[in-house]
C-alpha cells in the first residue's frame, strides 16, 4: 500500500536501486553534459571508465517543471502530500527549483534542504521514507529527514582540488590551494558546504586517516555507513571491508559509485565515507 506522503529526491543522493524500489522513492535527475551531449544523470551515463576529459563535464539542476511533473505524478498515484528532500542549496539550485514547483503543486509539498550530498542526503531520504511508511504525517516525515541528516557526517578524500576549484564548489577549502601540490586533502561537508578537514602528505596516509576518522565518528554507537567513490572501486571495496571489521555496531554498509554530477566536481579517485547514527 502506497504511503500517504510520497518521497521525492534528486539523483545526487546516489541511493542503491533496491533502496529506491523498496521505499518507493521518486528520483528527479540532474543533468550532465559533455559538449553538446546532455543527459539526465542515471540514464546512460556513469562515471565508470570516466570521460576522456573530466574538465569538460558540466552539470545543471532540474527545472521547476521537472519537479512539477514528479509532484503531479505523486498526486495522481494517490499521495496526499510530498516530502521533497534534496542536495545542499549551497552547492546547487536544485532545492530552489523544487520550491518553485511546490508552490504550484496540487498537494502540499515540504521541501527539505539536506545541507549535504551523496549518502549524506541519502540517509535523510531513507529516514523520510521509513517515517512515511509508518503512517507519519508530512511534517513528521520532513522532520525525520532533517534529524537524520543532522546525525550524519560526510568525509572525503580527493586526489586533487583542481576539479572543485574549476567547478566553483571549493568553498573554505580554497585555503588549501596554495599547498595543493604538496598535500592530499581530506575534506568534509559542514554547513552545506565543502570545508577542509586535514592535510596529509601522501595518498596512503590520507586513506588511512579517512578510515581512522570514520571509526572515531562511529564509536560504540549503532550506525549505518556508506562508502562512495568516483572511479576508485578497489579503494572503496578495501575501505569498506576494513570498516566492517573495525566498527563494532555497524548496522548497514552501503558501497557504491557516485554519479557524474559529483564526479564532475571532485574528479576521479575521490573516496568518501558517510557515517550516520541510527539513534537521533
């Protein structure tokens, strides 16, 4: 039976397909372009293998009309309201498009700015979907997403800051640019933006430190963890295996590749860890 509150998100949540299906989540795709070839993320283009020139990738938000169709479809399927949960408004205008569409939707829509991206957003979407499935009302569903996001931390490693600089998403991490050739940066999402976390001298030390930080964040709490990457599947698999051994109360572990919208801004070699408390 379909929940009274439908859940809509965007493609940068990078939720596993089985999760999308199980929770009946509608995913509105962002767009990615190489030259004149424009496609919706998740439809015929992944980061696997990588484009010939990562710098040539550009991205764009969905239009309000695209969200409007999603809200209309939810209403037509019997939903009485929609919780629409999206990537940080500090990184993209996606949430603004959703808000514009919500104004004209045939049923009430609550738009939630997750202040995050990837599974930092995805865990919030899952919490919203679980609340909706339990029969919660619109405000409760939206609040569940917000609470879960606040209980979630996203850390990541990039091989170079150049992609973030070119895409204008570098934020406070711009302070690292002067020494970028001599360091391997660890970054985090905070306040909806990308910020520096630590500077490490080598890739191996950076990846080891990323692991240590994830274990520290988990502590002895019951947590879900996601390991996400861009064209770095072997690194991701190895890190996931170690985290499974080292985090004592690990409940769910998701491993997957981020799509080209994120790939365009972080470049190949990115490795991220998202730690989300189950009690919040």
